[in-house]
């Protein structure tokens, strides 16, 4: 049916496009990864919808087990990723190009960064850029440190920089680098299973298992983010326009979002995602500059510089911080949770980062992925978080208390005393919406590729199947209550443990591949 629809609205009919879509659709449906992952996700969603409380209890117990007994493993692995990437970029391998020797970057730098930013951060930074520093300001990371003081504010900013800095992006960079090298340098399929073959060898059962796990984690992560984002948008509409918190409003938001990202998905990477990514980054910069000008500018600059200094000074300590000698779950609730989230999402974000990085050298790739998005994130946190902290310390506004009661209002509370606050709130709601659309669009592309044996041009119908499924999951769990969404999110984070092992294996595999390549040339 889609082929005839395309022919009707896009004359003359492109026979090659027809052939590609038919072959891609058949390829995906002959791939066991498609059926295994779709079946497992559907089963988990049914359980989450009908037994949300029990599902959440089991998911939380499993997640607590992995983070309690393997938190040290997450911290150590992410620290190793950072060291490996920095070392690789300054080594002789840094000049190796992800593609043919004469190839050049496929996308301009601004567009490339916009794509990375949209896939890696999305709407999360818009909310947590205010909510996280205010949360640490209200409940401090260190026992004995008095909350809502100048010292608490300093620690809050430094730790927020750390959580949104190079460590999180090192996870995405590892997957992106290895897959991009396979796809564009060696012209192999860009699958997680192919990336570990130099270490584990060719094993069809293991390969399908690894790829299915990647798809399952991606679908659950994106679906829950979409659902939670819809709840946050409903909260923003309530705050700005007085609309009620209603399941029907949430379903309407989901429907509009589905139409938008399916339309974007139909245009491909070079139109829909590219345009949306440029729009996202542009809107972010507009809001950033306006709040900086309207806010306490000198205080923000001082906060940014001091925060960077504290981040760099405490990087090793924060990277390996655990609390075996005292009670408390702060590190587990924040740092380890963040790293588990990044690792669970790494197949999706990493694969997308790989796809848009053709033609970059390894040195350019590491700088662009590991440094630029974290710097933008730290600027965002300094401007928005710094403005709210200044307001609480000097104006007695109690934004930290409001955020502690409801995280969804964090950004909108920041705009309270600013000029054009309604316009800023509307622009922020638009930004959240476009971020979610971009993330969903990127996810449908990557899921289509993963379930089409690593195809760079997955069939449109396959992408649409995943797009509809992701939205359906979010809506079903919204109807069941937010508990189902939180349970599925927690369940997706359990996959971080096996993926940590896979990522470390990818590091070893990449070293073997690139050393073999250089030794054969010499």
C-alpha cells in the first residue's frame, strides 16, 4: 500500500526507491532480531500495563541488585572509556579517517553538533539543566554539607557539570567510533554484534542475542522517555496556559508527535532530522543567550568558570567515588544511575552518532563527541541553574523547594521574574517537543537499521512500524498510570550490566582491528 501511496504523491515513480524499500522490508522480516525484540518488548509492555505495581517492584529489585553489586564496575568502566578515547585521539591513530582516505565530513560542523546534541541530550537537559543543580542544592551530595548555602551551591554546580560532561558522552563515543569505523572504513555492517566479533568470533546465536538486547533496550528507553516527555509537556501547558493534567491531552500530544516524527522519518536523515537538529540547537542558543542577558550575567560567568575548575579538579574523585564506609545511596541514585542510563542507551545514541560522523578523523570525532556537547551542557547548566541558585540565595525565592516537590516546574519557575516569561515558556515547550520528535525520529531510523541487518537505508515501512510501536507503548503505559512508565524505564536500565561487558569488549576489539590495519600497512 505504501508503494502506491508514494507513487501517487511523488510522480514520477522511482523504481529504485521501490526496490530498496521492498528489499529492506523483506530483509527486516527475515531477520530473527526483528521478531525476538518486538516479541519481548510487547510482552513487557503488556505486563507493565496490566500489572504496573508488581512489574515496578521486580524491575526496581533487579536494578537495585545490579547497581548495588556492580556500581563499582560501572564507574571503573566509564573512567576507562574516557582514558581510552583521550589516549586514542592524541595517538598516531587520531589521524585515521572514518571513511576512505580522501573522504570528507558528510555534514557541516553546526549541523553535526546539532544532531549529536539532539540524540544524546534531547529534552533531558532542558529539564535537568535547572532541576539537577537545584536538587543537589536542596539535598547535598556529601553528608555534613549544609543544604542551600553558598558551599552547597558550588558543589551542586560542579557535580552537575560532571554528570553531563565527558563521562556520559564517552559511552556514546565508544559505540559510535567502533560502528563508524566498521561501516565507513571497513565497509561492514554497523551492528553491535559485528563490533565484538574480533574478540568473541562469529557466533550467530550470540550475535542475534546481542543485537536483540540492543533493540529491546532502545525501544524501552525511547518509549519511556517519550511518555515521560509527554507528561512534562502536559505539566508545561498546565503551568503556562492552565490546561488540566489529563490523559486525553497526553494522548493528543502523543498523536501530534507521532504524525510529526513519521513525516520527518519519511524525508530521511538529510532533511527531517537535519532540519530538526538545526532548529533544536538554534532554539537552545536563543534561550541560552536571552536568559544570560536577562539574568545575573557576571554571576553566571563566575559560576561557569568556577564550576569548570571544580569539575576538572574533582574529576578523578567523582569518577571513582563510592561510599563503602558510610551509609547513604546518593552516588547510587545519581552517578551510577546516570552511567547505567548512558550505557543502556549507548546502542541507540552510539549508532546514530556513527551514522552522522562519516568522513571525520578519529581526532575530530573524539573532540566533537566528547568535548563540544558537554561544553554546551555546562553552559546551559551555568546559565539556567546559576540563575535559579542566584535567585534562591539572594532573593529568597525557594525555587529549590518547588523543584523538590515537582521537577516538571523547574524550568518554568526560572522564567517567573523574567521579561517575556510567557514567550520563553512557549519556546521551551516547543523545544521539548522538537527534541522529542528528533529523538523518536532518530530512534526509528536506528531501530530500522538494527532490524535490517545493519542497513544504512532501512525501509520506510520498517521505520514506521517501530515509530507506531514506540508511541503505542507510551500511550498504553500512560493509560495505565505513570508507574508503568517508570517500571519500563527501570527495566531498560537493567540492560546496562551486560552492555558494560559488551562495551569493554568493543574497546579490545577496536584496538585489535586498528593495530592489525596499521601493521599490515607497514
